[in-house]
């Protein structure tokens, strides 16, 4: 996502950028945030629970899918894919990766996060300031709501929708009127962590992909404190921190199964989290 930045730069400038800078963003404190930086901050904090992973199963995933939202419900995956002209809403067979139902999104919108609340699929857009509502089984369009910030990831805690916008902020919204009820800043003992992307609310905690990293943060929804993290480095051979990056967390509540994939990844993985400390 968000990859039009370089279009205005001359080729030589692009070369300079490519060879001189790692993938990064600048935090609210002016700190450069990239995978190396984040890994270092997380690693040195002994109070955090660190998880690695074991692959339980590998499933096919459409490598054309620019994954922006992923959920699991009653045996099926639901996915939102992004990019202008390629955005879609999909119902997917877990075992085969086959797209069972698909709704193409108008090319003026760049689709983002996805969640299911009260049988309604809720899909965000990146910069259109719109969220779309669909009936779960038919994908029938029900309506939309507006919000004044960028849309990145979305999940819910059974009471509130929870939305990321690429910063360190998570907004909690009343699903009846889409008004903000609460905001938290995600932080590591006061150090703000931005670029929060795809989300999943699992057993009382918010799991958040950090864009341009193979890392998932586990966040306390009450105060935004990072309480743990998952290191998924090495999971997907074709992962690429500049583009084809990890971005998709889904959880099977019934069978306690944890699924992850990424943008343009050819695989979707069921993983077991293993506590390192
Ligand atoms: Ca998700």
C-alpha cells in the first residue's frame, strides 16, 4: 500500500533512495522506525512476551491478492484486497484458496481492512474516508459510513469497532453510529509505535501487523501498551519488506487456529505461537 511516493522523483533520486535507505518511517518522536529498530526495541524489553512460531499447515493464497484485511468465520476466510482497480472483497475456501464469492470495488477506491460485526462485513478504504457495509453471505451492499482519517486495519472487541490509520493511534468506534468512543496510542513503555496496519482482536488483546516488518504486536486495548510480540521472520520466502510484506491476521475462535498471510504471498499459514520468554 501507499507506494506512489516515488513517482515524482527523478530516476537518479530513486536510485539514491533505494541504495541509501532501509524501509523506514519516522515516529512521532522523530525516531526512524524500521524492522531493525523495532526488533531492537522489542528484544531488549524483558517484560514482553516474545513468540516465535511453528507452521501447522500451509494453504494456497492468491499471489495476485494485495491483502489488506483478513478474517476467519465459520470455516471460511474473508479477505479484502487493495490497490486502485484491483480492490475486492472475497470469500475464500481455506483448503484450496479458491475464491468462492467476490465483489469488485469501484476503481476510485483503494480497499483496506475488513471485519465482521453482527453479520455485516465492514470494509475500509484507504483515502476515500468511507467504510462499506455488506451482508455476509451475499455480499449485498448495505450502506457506508464516513470517517475523516485514513483507513488501514479494522477489527472489533464485540462492543466497539477498532481502526488503525497507519499511525500509532487505534480508534474505538460505536458500531451503531460510527462515532469515536475512545482512542489509545500504541506504545512500548512510552515509546510510540506507528505504522499499525492489519488487526485482529484475539482473546482480549489486539494483534497488530506493523507495516514493513515481519512483526506482530500484541497490545493491551485498555491503554495501548505493547505486552508481547510475534517474530514471523523467515515464514514466507517471498516476503519482501518493501512491498510483499506480512499483512493479514485471522483467528478461528472455535478451533483456536491462528492464520497469517501477506501482500501477494502465494501461501497462507496456520501457525502455532511458541512462547520464547
Ligand atoms: Ca484481521
